[in-house]
C-alpha cells in the first residue's frame, strides 16, 4: 500500500468517525423532553386541575362572577392581557358583566358562547402545579347557523393545593385573536409570563 493510500484510508476513518459522532449527538438533541412521570397521585391531581379549569370556564360562560372568584386563593393574581386584579374581590369585579359596548351589536336571542380548552400541559410538584392550555371561544348564533371561532388565546396558570383543594394562585390570560374591547388599552403581545418570572 502506498503512502497516499494510507493517508486516504486514515482520512476516511477520521471522517467516518466524525460523522458517526455527529449523528449520535444530533439524535440525542432531537429526542423530545420527557414528560413528567405519571403516578397515581399526580394523575389524580391532574384530573382535579383539569376539572377545576373546565368548571371555571363553564361558570364563565354562565356569567357567575361571584363563583369565579372562589377558584382563586385569597391573595391571587389574575392578569387578562395586562389588566390586573389582585385578590378575590377584585377578581370578582373584573368578571362582572360590564356595561354593554354601544359599538357592539345587541346579542340575538338564542345566541350562546362556548369556550373550548385544548392542549393542556400540567406539571405537578407536590402541592404546587402549573397548567398551560389553549382556549378557543366559539359563538353559536342559533340553530341552523354555523358556529364561528370568535377568540383564541393561551392560559398560563400557577396553582396551589390548600386543604386538599387546588386553587389558582396566579393566572395569565394572553389573547392571540380577538378580545373584548375593555382589555384593549393594556394589551401587549407576550409569551408565557410564568416562565419569564422564574
């Protein structure tokens, strides 16, 4: 074997070894982040949190402001696109039906809004948890008319377990689509505020 053949063979081995190492590194980076380990306890907590959030939106669709505040801790924070309420009394006030906007048409009889919750990511750490999900507002104008998506956004929530019951400690509502006019003045696009506060 000539010296040129030895050089080519050694170069080929180095390139081959480098290619294998690079492939292994890329494969390890491409692996998805493992989800939280599910145990019977975390599964029960997750079900309780999902139920809390689903009931919250059910009461919201029925305009039960006084009931909505009961989902929060005494000193909770609710931030709706930059409009902030602290404590149960302020939160209840924020959710009271506002004076109708004269620019908005009067609702038709039989009109009904539903809020769909999707893509929940819930992480539980003992007596604290975070929940991230997408909410979608669907308006039904009446029988025979197609439902329409009228708003959509994200919810980032920190929860605590008090006396065996999950409650909301901090909740950030971030709109990605249409929103009620009363929240316009404080609106700023944002990512997950819970991650930014760490």
